[in-house]
C-alpha cells in the first residue's frame, strides 16, 4: 500500500522497518472512526488518541476509517499528514498505520 506523509524524518529503510514491525503486531493500538464520529470531531478525536499513545510510549497506531466513498479516509489522512506527532502514514485500505514520534520542544 501507499506510504503517505512526512517520512522525510525517517530514511527509507527505517520507515520500512517501522511499518513492517507495526504490521506484525497483534496488539497495535487502534482507533475505529468509521460510523462513530461526525467529520467535525475527527481531528479532535485523532489528536486525543495520538497524544494518549505517545504518553503510553507507543511507536505506532492503526486508524480505522472503513471503506465507502473515501470521505472519512481523506479527512483522516490529511489530519495525520499534518499532525506533529505523526512521522509517517501508510494507507492500508480501510485503515492506515501511523508511525509516531515525539515532538521536539
């Protein structure tokens, strides 16, 4: 599937390894957004979930947006692409994997 987002923070090999490791996990934290939230709430819910995962020292998470016309998918991918805690996103079709990194302050 397609890698999207700010992967320039990781080299290709490191990015590939991080996504591979995330794909192998059966305990990957996930946020299921399809049919649960209104579009205006998505960025807030995503931000809360990602901050929670960083506090738990998670390196990756799955965001489920389901199939359909792609409206929710587009909202989620755009929000993740600009989110400061996300260093890479890989669209998996129906969901995506987000590689997380701490913010430099």
